[in-house]
C-alpha cells in the first residue's frame, strides 16, 4: 500500500510556512513510511483543480484506494499522523 501526502502550498502563503516544519518533523520521524508530494498551486493549477483545492495550505492523504483524509488550514501533527495511520502508513 502506497500512502501519499500531497501538500498544496504557495510561496506567498503565510500559513504554509507554519505548516512546513510540522510536516518535516513527521517526515523525519516516519522515515519513509509515506511519500510527500509538494504541489505549488501557482505552478500546478491543473493538479490543484483536480483536487478542488480552494484554500491553502491543503493536505490530502491518499492511498491506493483513493483519498483517505483532507485538511484545510494549518493542521496539527497528531491529526496528520492519525490520518496517515488510517491510510496504512
């Protein structure tokens, strides 16, 4: 089972800069248990539209079966980890 966390962000997004260190900590601690895909909405509007991203940051956690969870706004570590576990990471 492949688990992916898509991080939709933009360089001008203040809250995205708050989200980044939280994601980096989880990545370090989980050591490859899931993939992270950073999606700059200014450069990849088609992907943002496909996932119906309207606000930033938006995190989408998905596995082989599809989207497991999505978070809008700065999301705390434990919520992200719970969703990763639900997805099978």
